[in-house]
C-alpha cells in the first residue's frame, strides 16, 4: 500500500518577463508537470490545463489550473504590474522537489521569489 505524502509549495514572484498568453501558460504548466515527475489527469470536459486571460483592471493577466493525478497546480500572472507578479500553488500527495519548481520560474526572469513549503501529512507544518 502506498501511503501518500501531502506536499505543498506556495510561491510569490516578481518577474521581468511574464507569460502573457493562455498558450504560453498552458505549455509552461505542462512542462512543469513533466519536470516534477507528475502526470496530468484526464478530465471530463475541455482541456487540462485550463487557462484564461483576465482583462479586468487590477487583475489583468493569465491564469491557469491543472489537475494532476496527485492533486493540482494553479497559477495567476499579473502582467499589468511592474514588475509583473506570479502567484503559483503546487499541491501533491506525492514527493515534491521544490528546487525543480523554483527553477521552472527562470523563463520569466525572476527579480524576487518568496515561497513557503508545507508538509500537510498530519497538520500544516512549514518546511524549509
């Protein structure tokens, strides 16, 4: 019997080169899923990951969600801010290599990256 882990990384990054199209964020998330050794889950309707461009002042940018077989990845990138801001959430009930997730941000030329890693196995424990 496999006992699932419950790993979660939350990232806030300021970047120079934000992704600005739904195609770009979809490809970026698909590549992230592969990099961290996860698999995209089949869904009933539409495509996975799902992405949209939000064109409302104060919230302008691309957003995407991907259902993975071990949970989810969610990302929103505000492209109207200078520098642009990325909020990324990766949760899995499997092993999670935070360095690979952080490395995947490099394409957006991060200026500042803050993150927290949680082990949610039995309670909400913050990890290094």
